[in-house]
């Protein structure tokens, strides 16, 4: 725990401050749009951290959940004529199903091997989506209706989603479920030997994380009125979620939030400047390398080193306890 | 000896061509402290693994309180009431002592009263002073105590101890042995693998000896200490005569 | 259309491709065996090697086979350098080394895009379209050559691991670094050399690939996944396991075109599907992988 003793209170306070924005600047569409997208990224980062940080299972395949949620919303909305807001829980649910399908086999692999298996997951989802072109519109994407709410609505919806996700993360961290996740991250076998049903819990947290990612995707796609496999299943999304957490501090509560706040503007900058787009992978790759080499605890790790906050989170700098076999 | 708590019935375990445990049968009664000894490679650890859910026996059954437990996962076995401590301590390094114990208390048989259990176990094992110390900073002796404390917190009927006497000073060992006796006095059954014969002699009511995967002797510490087969296979001298 | 001609053509193609798959996977298996980390820069290595061979071909009209051999020392050194500069510092923490290598992959990919662009590249040689007649089948020369070269390379590796001091050191460190150290072997140096060799093998495979496929800077990723699926499937105990895993994957891929409604773009999903199946079914190859990591008994 870093900023204060009560994360719930701090979280709600921060959310409250953010909620002021549409009241004070109701006509500033730019800030409302940027705010909305930031909240989407915060939701993604916090959700990913539940699995990658709390449980220590670093996944490179979360784009699969985002894309699933996006397309469920897109299809129910454009093909079946649903009210987009009603589709959101189903977007989350569909993402949960995919998470279960991925997690049940992949969590049998431990640590790094799980991570590599997940690299294929997002890509597999993307390829499948492109090939199901009669449903998904394939490689040309799916254009969606334009009768969407105003930007202020999206801002508030995004804020609510991000806040709820954060509060859930805070609750898990305090609850014994979070303790179990941390314990299985440090030593899965020891956790098992104390009664922690590790396979069940890994899948459970995976599914919870996928839900929020799926819902955020639904909102995103309604906002854009467009869905395309490369965009919503893109590997850059998966990398982004990992990177946001590495930047902020994997396994901490506020790390993903800070990481999203830092990553999002960098990403927007890089993707909008034609010269920089060509080096976007370079930028992110270099960032990843430098952080891992010099401050694996990310921003919060830096602050902890400076004594400003208490140290917490996944220790990338310290060797995992290795017992002789 | 009262009712049978754990029944190991003709259990064998094969690893490819190697037979680690060969048709072993033994019973442990409720409230007993039973020792399991034998040379290295005798199959003690494998048998132990079968009881606690680490290993699935190739043949035979293991019954606890009347229900089959062989083949169950470790956490399911803990829920049934069997827990174990590791020979080489496996603490959660970045959690403090209290949180380490809290894991056991939260997912064992006594999950509802976790906070109470943690406090009680801390006092019992003498670790209260170290409650907020990160586990990675503990000495070996305290790590062994922590192992014991975590296992205790799960509220077991049967505790399986794996060489808790190794790597600790005689004073620390005496403390652990006293704890074992106290637990037993409260009704907890204990299965104890050990190489330290002094420890075995000090607490065990009954001792079982394995060699090459088979049970070669069973009896009180005095009886097996005098058993020529055991002396030849393992002891070299009667129990209690040395350390 | 399951007639002899079709089936045998597909089977032969599978075997030939398997040789190449085995080479690339063995590099990954070697690094894992010694350092217990999966080299995510494997993809980058294959890709850069392919582009290096391309450049040599463009600049000096160097045949890709010769090119693949010429670049080997370069990649050996590059692998050792990457290890000493970066991987060694985080090798004790698997996730950190994973992320580091992953970052390296991203950087390498981008560098390739900047230097060579994103269009499909391919190398055409005088023998690109020639075939040899074997038992009534026409086999492309470009498929036989990599197979033969891979065979030779794997043979060389087997000799290295089995009969040389270095090989014994590598095997010792794979089994028990502490015991190896006590025997006078220096684990870090051995790991560095093993990383260099593993990189070299990946590079060789990458170079050979240019004979068969066209490529862009992101082609490495697919082969990273395939290599991983192969070593998970085949186990790490021997290069025979890896070879078998490679054969299984190559065969499934080759015969997949017989599936009705199949699309070529789906072929890369097969490796992933195979990985999932292998995980669910838990054959012996996987058990050793898991047992090492969780440090507990094999079920």
C-alpha cells in the first residue's frame, strides 16, 4: 500500500476529482475524449495486474479478451440491434469464457512458460477473428452505427469502470484471496501445501480480470463506432498492458494507474506522429529493457528506493527463492 | 492405540523402472506420534509424498478418517485434515511471519477464525516477537518453526513432519520436540520422518523402519533400536546411545 | 484427394520441414537447459539472420546457404554479448529475463523495419525452382538443402555435446550448476557460451528459412511459438525429443491442407493448438518442464 492507509478512500477521492472535469469543462471535447481513453487504459492495466502482478502470471495475451469484448458488443449492436449499453455485461462475460478456455490449459505451465504460451493466444484470437469474416467483417473491419452518446457520457462511463476496477483490485489485495495470490506467486507448491487451491484461484483471478477488460473493450468500440481485428486483437494492446505495469510497478496497487497515465500520452504521441510511428516498437522495447535493467520495480520501485513510499509489489530485482530440488 | 486415523494399504510407487515404495502397509492411530526412519533412498520421502498429495501411488490406497485420500491434490488433502512441513523450509520470502501463518490459517480447516488462529499459533511457537519480520530475514531455526507454525495454522488432525530436526541447534530441537509433545497432548496425531535418533527416541511412541522401499520393522523406539535388521540396515548403534 | 502422390508429397514436405524446425528448436532447448529461461530473442535472431543473409545475397550475390554459414560466428558473438551485457544481470529472475528478451525482440523488429522496410522479401537463386526426382516424387531442391544442412548441424551439435569438454560442461551446468562449479566449471561462462551457441543455431535456421519462405520483419514471432510448442511437446531430455516434436508439428501442418474449408492463414494456429493439447494431455515431455519449475515430484 503506498498512498495512504485506505486505498478505497484514496481511490474514490481521486475519482471524485476526475468527476469534476466534465462539470467544470463540459464543452472541452478534447479533454473528455483523452480522459475517456485514459480510463480505458487504466482499466486494462489494473485488470492485467491482478493476474500478472498479484498472481505473478505474466500474460502476453490479454488482447484476446479485449478483442472478444469488442466484437461481442459490435455484433450485438450492429447485427442484432441491441442498445450498446446492454451489450457491455455480455462483452465482459464473453471475455470471461475466453479467459477460462485459455487459462485452464495454460496455467498448468508455471511462470515464464505460461507467459510464452499466452503470446500465441492473442495472435490466435486475431487470426480467428479475421477468418470469421462473415461475422466480424474480417480484414475490413466492422463499421458501427453512429448514434452514440456524447463525449461527456463516455468520460463518466469510463471513469466509473476504472474506479470500480480499481476498488475491486484494492479489495482483492486486502482480502485473503489476494494473500493467496501473493503466496502462490512466491511459491506455488508451498501455497498448495497450505490449502490454497492454486489452479482454481489462478483461473478465478484471470476470469475476473478478463471481465473488466472485456467491458472496457465494449465501451471503446462504441466510442469509436468501429471495430477491426488488428486494432482490438493487436499484439500492441497486450504489450501495452505489460508495459504499463512495468512502468508503474507490477504487483502494486497504484502502479498500473500511474503506468497508464504515463504510457497513454507516450503512446498517443508516438502513434500520431508519422515519423515516430515507424519506431514505436523501438520506443516501447527500449523502455522495457531499460526499466528491467535499471529499476525493475518501475516508478513505484524508484519512489520506494528514494524512501518516499513503502516497498511492495512483485520483486523483479530479487531472485525468486530457489530451493534445491 | 485408539481408532485408526490413517491407513496406508499396500501402497507402491514406481518411477519408471525404479520401485521407490514397495507394497508398504501401516496404520496410524488417532493421537499417536509415529516415527518413520530408514536410510536415504529407503522410500520415506516418497511414501510421505503419497500421504500429503504430492505423489500419486502406483498401487494401493491411503485412507484417512475412513475416506480415500490417495491421488488428491495437496490442497484437498489439507482440507481433509492432513498437513505437512517441508524438510527444506519454503517460506513466502516477502511476506512477514504473520502473513505467512495467515495463509495457512485462511485456507486450512479453520478458515473462519483465521485471525484468532494466527495469534494463537504465533504464541504457541514462540514467534510473536518476529511477527512483522519478513520471512527471508529469519534464521534457519526460526524458519523451521515458521514451517511448523504455518502447518499448524491449517488446523490439522494429522501433521506430517519432514526432518524438522535437521539443521537446528540442540536447544532449538528441544523446543520443537516440546511443541510436538504439547500438540500431541491436545490430540493431534503426528507422523515424523527423521534421521536424528535422539529426536525419534524422545517423542515417538512407535517407529516404522523402511529400507529399499519396504517396511522392515515396526515397534517402540527401544524395540527397533535393538532389532538386528534395523541396526544392520541403518543404525549402527542402539537408539539413544548417540545423537 | 488422398492418393499416394498427394500423401507422399505432403509427407516428404513434412519431413524436410521438420529438420529445419528441429534445428531452430534445439537452439531454444539448449538455452533453456543451461539457464532455465526461454530465449524470447530467438524470434529476433531468426529474423535478423534471414535479413543478414538477404543483404549478403543482394550485395555480393552470395548464395543463402553459404550466407547462413558465414553469419554464424557473428551471431555466436552477438549471443554471447547479449548474455553478458543484459541477460546475465537478470538471469536469476525468470520473468525479468523474459521481459528483457522480449524487449530486445521488439527493438530488433523495429530496427529491421527501419532498415529493410515492411514488404515481403525473398531470395531467388538459380536453383529456387529446380526439383529432384526421388521415387517418382518431385522434391524441391530448396527443401532438401536445408534438411541436409540441418541434419549436419544437428550432428555437429550432438558431437559437441557428447564428445567435447565444452559439451560436458554444458550438460553438467544444465543438471546442477553448483556441483558443476565445485568441479571446476565456471557456470556463467558456460551459460554465456551456450547462449551463443543457441543463438547461432537460431540464426542458422533463420538463414535456411530464406531458401523456402518469403519474409517480413515480424516473421520471427510465429517461429518462436512453434519452437516453444515443439520443445514442450517433445521434452528437453534429448534432442531426439525435440526432433520428434518437430516432426509432429511439421506433419500436422503439412497435412492440414487436406482439411475441407481450410485456409492457409490458419496454419500458424496449429502450433498453438498443439501446445494447448499437449498441455491438456500432459505427456512425458511436459512433466519434466513442470517438475523442474515447481521443484516437486513428477506425477
